[in-house]
C-alpha cells in the first residue's frame, strides 16, 4: 500500500518463521531508518565514516541544558542529512530525575511522501562511565 516509502531488511536482521529474512516497509521503514541513524556513532562505518549521529560524542558529558541542546542539534543535523524521506519538525530532549543519566530524545517528523505526522522517542544514556 505504501510502497513509495521503500522496503528493506528489518533491524536487527533476523530470520522469520519460514526461514527467510524479515522485512519492513512503509512508515515503519522510515522509523527504523531514524533509529539506525541515531544508534550509529560517526566513524563507525569504514565505507561511510560520516554516517550516523554525533550524540555519541557526549556519552560522558554531564546532564546539563548545554549537553541536551548539543544532543538535539546533533540529532536534527543527522536526520536532515541522512533521511531524505522526512522533514524534521522538532527535536527535544528531556531527562528524568529518577534516572539522571537517561536522556529521552523526542523527534517529531513529517513523512514527505504522504504528509503523515509521526514521532519517535529514542533513549540515550549519558555519563555511563561515571560512578
């Protein structure tokens, strides 16, 4: 039904019940692509070192408004560069006092092909190396 958004392997790659690969298509393929972009640190792919998101550079930073702003900016830049099927409407980060090293990255986006509004919340842990 929504073939114009593409179809690809489901991540993580897995075998389905019939012994074939699992696939994802439509708006779900866009959401998975966003998740992959945010999960991939820059310089982790040999053939495409710029692919990914710079949020991983802040993994040992303190949970401050400045860090949250840098994370939001990095997410917006990465999505604008690597996911041409969407328009990023907003990126916001928030933390939870009960889990101070967890940032929730909220991405609101619009799929260009059908103007569908979607959002995704990506959990990102900072200050993991601090005890």
